[in-house]
């Protein structure tokens, strides 16, 4: 099951899947995103490449992961995220990342801290 598709700066298509982590299509073949062991454990909802080239993965149960090309960093409610079930992500013109979460509002990440917006 594929929840979303995005394209990175190199033209690679990324697929967020329910049970198989991240998959990619380079225009010729499909492959699993190899260093995604933590991502396979949690269904993915969205993938985004930010303006710095980092890949962001939103999960169903474990917050979001940022991949800088070498290592993963996990952000959860402990870091200020509104909820660990994150469905969507968008980068605005100021470089802030916005995360749409399950039932508990919206979080914005400015590169240092999260701000939560809710009813």
C-alpha cells in the first residue's frame, strides 16, 4: 500500500509505504531504500526532501525521521511534536517544516524547536 509519492531534486521518485518502508524509482528500476530499518517497523505516510537535501519521513507511530545521507534522527512528542502519528509534511518558503498529525494538531519545526498549533 502506497500512501504518498514525492520527487527529490535529482528526479528520483520516493514512495511511502504501509509496511515496507521507503521505496524509490530512479527512472529505470524500483529499489528499497536500504538504510531504512527503523522505517520498516512503522508505516510511512509522507516523504519530503528539504532545501538542505535531507530526507524527512513521517510515520504512523514513531514521529518523523530525518536522514542526512548518513544517519537517521528521530523526532517525537518528547522533542515537541504534537503527536507521534504524522500524516503530512510541507516545507514553507522560510524553510520551516510543517507536520500534520493525527487528531492533535499541527506542528512547525524551525530547525531547532517545534511549535504546536491546535484548537
